[in-house]
């Protein structure tokens, strides 16, 4: 998506006639379905005047300009891209980050800057580091930039910022990134102009633009497929914007922990697909390479055991022992760990003790205190709307309150950038609005939504479509369902029981753990906790407990009758009597809240598309009423 694309000559005319901002605003409304923020509109008015002046003054009239280019599989946008041939006739593309900052200070966190933005002093990534994120992101996804035919460049233009001898943005600590991704300030009009002339003076931008917009885009990457590469400290995922800010803080606090007498607690919140686990594994790899003692922990057997299996099969020395559970630290000494990364921290329990815990191993501390106690730096990745069971108590407030008990320094970050669901913030916001979880303002799913959402009339259609996709790309799709059918032990002959029955449709859940069954033939698929990894499980239906923390290209959802929309009172109603999950049924007071969270998770496990069959037709009718396509059709 591009909000504006034209020749530099046309851009100059649009700015001179005071119409650029309105053109960009119209494109914005047509695409997103709502108005841009006043700050965005003001930035279009102000910053592009400076770009226009550079182009006009340096006679760069035969280049092509793209404004507000949306990154592949993301809702984040690059401010401006310029395309043309350089002084040596090379085909060049320059990405430019525009900043209206007039002041900036060095942060105590290496790589971050303190500046006044959004009506407050805030921590932000250094502009050149931000540009580097976009640069490597494009190189990851656009093969044209990995050939010798096209050259990609990046820079930042802080047109209101005056460079003093002690200018924070030009501090020596940023020399490495500034060398590759220069930053130009208010006094650099001629210097910036020379930079642009060197790379664009031979014009011919329209052909490069055509090649750019028709370039192949690589498929987005599944984290689980690249876990081993990340732990080998290979660069797999490029972090951008708010991810950079959080990652810088984790790395900085960990490296300086030995010189500090205080603990650091870092809280990174974000919805599905915002890159929480990507940051967790990237930071883990970098810190391990620096010789620090780092552990990754979750409260999910499926997620942790899958990670353990991946790194074990790839024979990464001792890596399996780095992936543990929240209850693994009950008897660990204080500060014995340099960095503890608590992924999916919303799944923290009250206590690490359970009925199997031996008396001499039982802990007297709440689980959250154990986690903060053992580490000099503890990092919590959390999505409070993913709490799905009564015993899960993880929350931002709980972490903050416990950090205060340890007199720890607390750093909080909120990730906004969406990378799953075809990079659509609109889709995730619609899901939250649909389920009345969060008032996002996205009441309707628009007809030009990037994320594919399809309602089908039969569960047979779900299964047939899923099988077609898996035959083309193994393990690319999974069927999931609300926990509305019993989960039986396997048969003695190793087959699974058809627990899920909807009319003539029959399906099995994942393989249940077994201990007391005497098999005549053991099942030929792995148990439920490895369901996301093994292609042999693709014909089994997964539950919330096997899909949480994972993603697939496509998800096929059977929406059960444990959560229905009651049109007589215009509210979602949880139906405990229709649930076969004994744990969630016990939490009657929060049953509806938990089951709404479950369907939010199930609806956001896909990268490209979700197909849904509704058992309850009133619920289907309501969901259709919130989809623009169906509203227009009817």
C-alpha cells in the first residue's frame, strides 16, 4: 500500500498548490476507513516542504516518489522513498525517515534517544537505527535488493534539529550506524542535497518504481521454523520501531547488570503477532553470545516442549536446557541468573507448587516473586487478553507491584506493530471490537482488508480446503475448535476417537497423553504438545492449549457454542454448560471473559487467512453483520 506515488515534478506542484496533504489524507481514508491523526496530517504539511525544497533546488525532477509506503506484512509505513539512477547510472532506491524533532537527549539505554513527541518526553529509537530496521526488513522480503541490479540506501532527515557540538543524535556512540545510515539536520541542506544528487541525478525513476511495485515479495517467516537459526545468532528477523526500543533496553540492562546493585524488570506488552517471541529469542541469542547466563521460560507445555524439540533435533549444544517452565525456578538462588525471559507471562500462576511437588521442594513464594528473585534482569512478554484459565493471573500490575517489592527499576513497552494476520492492525482491532474485548473503533471488517476472513457453511468445507493447502505446502494449515467436545483417550489399537461430531462430520482432537492404556498398536502421531510441529497431526483438530503461542499460514476454526451472541440482549454470552474444559468451567465468574479471550487467540493464529464454521447460526448472523462485504451483499 502506498498513499502517494508520483514523479518528483508532480510532487513539487502538489506541494506548491497546497494539495499534497489532502491527497494523502484521501488515500488514507479510502484504505483505512478512518481519518488520520491530526499529528500525521500536520507532518505531511510540514516535513514534505523540506523534501520538496531539496528536490527543487537540486533539479531532481526525473525521479519517482512514494509517500507512506506500507511494509510487507506490517502496518508500519516508511515516510518517503525516492527512486532514480545515480551518478554512476546505478538503479537506486532511498528510504528516508523524516523527523520534526527540534531537541533530543541521550538515554541511559544504549541505542535509544529521549525526545519530546506525542505531547510528552518519550524514549525513541535513534532515527538512523529506525531506518536500519526498515532497510533490513525490505532486504529480507524483496529479492530485488539482493541482486546487483538495484541498490538500497537509507537515511534520516531531522529538518528542525540544530547540530551543536554535543548534539545527542550525532553522538560518537552512534558512529557505526550513522556511517551506513546518515542523519541530516537543519543545517545540512547542501550536504543532504549532495547525498541525493549522488544517488538520483540521472533520473529515470519511473522504471525503477515499476520494478519496485511489481517485485516479488517473499512469504513471511514463521518463528518456529527459524528458532535454531536465531539461537546460532544468525540474523533472521529484522526488528523495527517499537521492537527496537524494547530490544535495546533488554540488551543494555543485561550488559550493565553486573555493575548495578539494582534489579531490572522489563515488561513488553503487545497483541498477537506483534513480535514478542521474536524479540525474546533475538535478545536471548545476542546475550548468550556475550557469555551471559540466560533462560527462556513459559507456562505452556506445548510451546516450551516444541522449542526444546527443535533445538534438540538440530543438535545445538545444551540448548534444550535453556528452555524451561515458570515453575522451574522455585529452588533457584537469588540473582543466580543474569537474564530470565518470561514469554507469555499472562500464564503466570499463583504458585509453582502442584500436587506432584515433593514436600522438600515446595516453595513458599508466589511464582511471580520466584521469577524476579532469581534474575538480575527479568523480562516479561505479556498479552493480558490471552488469559484463558482461572489459575492464570499474569498481569502488568502484578509484575509492577512485585518489582516494587524488590526495589527494581521497571521499564515498560507496548508493541503496536502487527506482523501476523497479513500485517493488518485493522483485522486485530476488528476482532477485539467484535468480541467486545477492546473499544478499538474498528467496528466493521472493511472490504479491502488484507487479512482473508471467510465464513463457510459446513465443517466439511473447512477440512477440504485445509487439506488442499497442506498438500501444496506441508504443515501450513491447521484446524482448531472451541473446547465443546470431550477429549477421549486413544483406542487400544492406536486410533483416535472421533470426539468432534457435527451432523455427519466427524473429527478427532490431538492425541491425548496416555499412561495406563495397553496398546495393541501404539499411535503413529506424537502427543498433543507436539501437535504444532508434526505434519502427521494435520488431520487432527487443535485446541487453545496446543495453538497458543504458534502461528500457521491458515487457520480453520470451528466456532463452538460455548460462546454465542445473544441478539435479544445484544451481548456475548458464555455457556459453561456447553464447555468440556473442566478447568475453565470452574471459573464461572470469568467464564465469558476467558472464552472470549480464547476465540480472540484462535482468530489471530494465522498469517494470511482464517476460515470459520459457526455451530450457532445466530452468532454467525451477528458476525456477518460486522463484515462490510456481507452487509453490502445483503
